[in-house]
């Protein structure tokens, strides 16, 4: 709730029960919020994407932070098309998670220096969780 009072124009909604969920309006302002608030002292627990076919912006990115001073998880959610700001300058552990987000969904983390495939073959075309590849295989 303190994020809403500090930065009212950057968050569209918040759900407090059972854990605080913040809906971020502009994901590129998220870096400024995290750097200048007390949330940058939290641990980055997880960063993942969810595909929504019915939305105009298909992919919802969720950043899960653990506030060790309050023993509370904080969820930051925002919708993107293909780009999101990188969080590797605040948390080095975001490197692996952003690479997975790029490989599975095709979301490029702007400012990330090492976007390589982790789980699929280097010659793989498409993004597995978007289901944009042919089911029967590629034909020559």
C-alpha cells in the first residue's frame, strides 16, 4: 500500500489480500520505482510470464519480491507486447530469469547483455509457450 501512496500515477490497482499485488501501468517506470523505493532492498524471488490470448497485450509479466524486513512477498504485474526493462542492474539473479522469459515468450529485456537459449536447441524457431510453431514439424 505504501507504493500507491508514494507513486500514485504509476500503479493502476492493488490487491492486498493475502499478499500485495500491484498492477503497474508502465513497465519502464518500474525500474525507477524499484531503484528509488525501499523495494530494491528486497530479494528477487521469481520473474515469470503468463500468456493471455484475449488481451491486446498478450503477456503478463509478474515480478515476485520478498521483503525480508517485513517477511512479506510483493507481486508486481504488468502487461507487455515484446519489451520489458531489465532488472539485472538491481538483482544479478534476474539474468537467468530474463533469459527464460525471452526464450519461452519472446519478451526482450531492454538492457540485458546476454540473451541466449537455455532450454531449447539453438536452431529452434519460435517461442514454445506462445504455441507459434507447427505441431507436425517443419517441412523443407
